[in-house]
C-alpha cells in the first residue's frame, strides 16, 4: 500500500489540478480551490500510485572527524514500497553513472526490477560485498 495517492480536481471552467496526499487523507478546503481562478472543484477523484520500484541514490561518502572520502560516489538501490524489500549495489558509482543505472528500472514493477537487477552488473547486496567494494574503486563500469 502506497503511503500517498494523487487527487485530480476539475473546476467548471475545465481547469485541472493535482495534489498528492497521504493515502488515507481527503482533499482539504484549500486543495479544492482552483489555482487558476479560485473556483471550487466540481469533481475530485483519487488515483492510487502505480506499482513501481522505488529508485534511490545512497551517498557512499564517509566522514572521519572531518576527513571526508568517496564524496562523489553513490550506491544504487531499488526498493519495493509495499514490502520494504530492497537490492543495493555492491559497487559505488559516480553521480551520472548511478543515475544511468537507476534509469534502467524506471517504470518497472518491483517483480520486474528484481528480475532485471542481475542483468545490469550491480552485484550482490550482502554487507560483506559492500564493505569490499572500495577495493574496486576507480574501475570502469559499463
Ligand atoms: Zn478553474
């Protein structure tokens, strides 16, 4: 169950506006006012979020009393918002490469993303692999 849902509102003059609200919430009086002309909404309908894997960039930077390392390195993680289950890359990537990796999973459901994970060279998720990933730092990843 998603934590929030979209609400789509229309006024009499055919303006359309959207609000994202927590899943259990109803639009407030303010949400029901047309942002263009201040008219009241004549229709309001909720739209549940589609089942999509969450895509995360996790900063890999470390800080040892002000000495910072791996500042521009990121782990890539995909998460099933329903169960909290996730897969996190063993390697780190620079920002652009991490975004490129994540973009592979856009529009995918969790089952599809989980199945595709192994095909894009993101490695294992277990903690020992993550800790050892710094050894392979600087490797070129395709
Ligand atoms: Zn309007």
